[in-house]
C-alpha cells in the first residue's frame, strides 16, 4: 500500500511539473504569437512603403485607376448603397460609342506663319531669270532658326557744349533704378527669371554669359539678384497685406529646403500660400511647428485649404472665434483618395470602392465649376455631393469594423471619418475647392528648383528666393510674362508712390500698365 501511495505522490509531482512546464510553454507561445503579430504589422508597413516608392519610380505619379477598373462604378451600385444612375449610364454610353481615334494626316505640319515671331526673308530668284518675265505670284516655305540672345553695352553719351557766355552745358543724367550697379533692370530681370523661374543656378548662368562674351562671376550675379529683390520686396509686402486683410479663402502647403551652415546644412520649411487665385506667396519658417505656422498665417480669415497636418491645429485653435475674423479649415479629398490608393496592394476590392466614391465627388466638382468666375455652383454641387457623402459614410460604417486596426484600408477610412468636418466645408461655399492641388502645384517650383541648386546659401538667400518666386508665380497665375513685368516694375518702383505700390502687383498690372504706357515709353529710350 505504501508503495502505491509513494508512486501516486510521484505521479502527482510529475503532473505538477508538467502543468508548470505547460504554463511556461503557453506563455512563450503567446509571446511568440505577439512577436509574430508585431512582425507581421511591421512587414505590412514596410511593404506598403515599398509599394509606394516602387509606384513612384516605375509608374506615373498620377493617382488614376486603369481603364479596365471602370467596373468599380458597378461595384458601388452592386453594394446597394449608391443610388445614382448617372455614372452607370455614362459607362454604358461610353461602351456603346467608344472614342474614335484621330487619323493622322500624312504630310501635314504646323503653319509656322501663324506663330507671332520676328521674321527674316530670303528671296531666291530663278538662275536664268529674263528681263521680260512677269511675276505672277510666289511660293513661301518657312522653317525655324535660332538667333542667340545678346548682351548690349549701353553707352549714354552726353555732349558738352560751351555757351557764348562761357558756361558749360551738358544734359542731366537720367535716373536709373540702380545707379551704382553695372546691370540694368532688363539684365537683372533676366538673371532672376532664369534662376527662380527656369531653375538655372547662377554657376550655370556664369558659364552661359562667358560663352556670350561677358566674363562675370557668380558672386556678382548674386549681388545683382539681391539688389533687385530688395527693391521688389515692397510689392510682395503690399500683396501680403492685401491677402491677409481681404482674401476670403486661401490654400497652403509646405516643403523642406536645405540652407548652408558652418558645419552642415540645416533645414528651413517653405510654405506656399495661394490667396483667392489672386496672389501667390512663398514664406519660410525656421521650425515647422504649430506656433511658427500660427504666427506666419496670423490675420488670415475665411477658409484655409490644407492637409490634416498637426502644425495647423494651433492656427485654427487660435482663430476659431465667431464672426468675420474666423479662420476655418477646409480639407483635401485628394489626400483622402491617396490613402485608398496606398491600400490597393492589400485590399484592392475595398480600396477601389473608396476611390470610386471620391472620384465621383471630383466629377461633380468638374461639372459645377465655372472657370471664368473661379467658383462652383454651390447649390448644385451640394445637391449632387450630399448623397455621395452619405453613401460613403454608410459604407465605411459597415466595412470598417471587419478590418484590423493596422489595415491600410481602415486607416484610409479613419482619415475620412476623423477629417469629415473639414472635408465637407466645400458644401458651404462655392469658392472652396474639394482639394488642395492648386497649392501643391505651385509648390513644385521649389521642388524642381531644389533639384538644381541643391541648397540655399543663407537666410537672406531664402528671403530673396521667396520674394522673386512669389512675383514669378503670381505673374504666371495671371498670364503675364515675368521678364517683361520685372523689367518694367523695377524702372517704375523708385519714383512710385509707396502708398499705392499694390497697383504694381501682378493681379493689378494689366490695368496699371495701361495708365503708365507713356512713362514706360520714355524709359525705354534709356534702355
């Protein structure tokens, strides 16, 4: 009996050891499962970033669904939450009457004589022409040639005369904008537009001028640029005050730019501000945080179109008072759609549905937008967009809970839900766009320029960059040729009434130039 009891006790001890070992194994198993889950999440995040980078390298950056995916409109109808027949009808119409390809006409080419260019003529007479021949017409064959740009040294000669009373008479020196500078406004404007408009760094311009017979250093070109920008600051400052006090909507975005420092380059943050399709500004801040951005855009009212970056929170918090001085955030549906595009690799079916809803909003924007008035029909746009928004939110509510927290599609859905109020601000005012693409397009100037000049030399160089780029961008916004504009206003600025300097802004230049034609003609005689 004692032997049986001892064996039973041994079995109990062995069982206890097994149970303890099982607990350890279970705990280790749970730990490994957690590590595996975290590794899987990390893998998905890295894979998402890899796919995004790969798409940027090997495919066009435009976020567009291929033609074969047009069936996503049918998906929206099939889920029973999208009761709008127009898209399906448009697809059926497109299938019934496909777009005809244009036939290329052989032997046809552009009529060069319709292009407004200076012309030179060469007359070729027949080699055996006789005096009694009668000319009955002509045949003209045109082609294009290039005449290199030229630098001109302008010598202002003032003859000296001795009057009968022995007094010496000589003409007065015409006033120049930069009397101590070797460059005139036209050359200075050329250097500015070449660098900040055409992204041609000064060291390349130095070589180009050398080929044209003018040995000049990069430092001298920089001095010319700084001198001109110091004069043009007055116009940009007046434009900024006008936008801050009167613009009812603005759009903004930012990018980083390197600035040379003693040991290593530091990063400044450049912001573009498009004010009511009237002015374009570039400004920079040392630190990209809420306080800096709030100070930069202090005083702006109405609607501010931007992405959902945290740096704008302080700005909207401090300008959320009621009344005419409020600043309201307007969201960007392009950013919302981009998150669904990023999720295509992981959950193509749901991502296509989200893209389909948002694409429909962009179709409505195109249908209701009036480019001449630069506004959309508010009532029509809201009437067409509200059913789409309700259907999108219902689809998100039904689908989101079935997805894990780390799923890219769920993150895209969360973005729409969290930013719903700013994203729906376009329903309140026809001037508010549904995307922030206008400011992103303007910001490309800096992005493209950054690839050429790599970094800025100093904070002063950053200020000069902002001043000149703001004027060039504003000129192109209003269809004005930047070189001619900068040349004219640099001649006018020294004698212009500083209280009315806003009249020289690109937005007002068409009207102002009509009033100062005679003054500019007099100045041209000295150019």
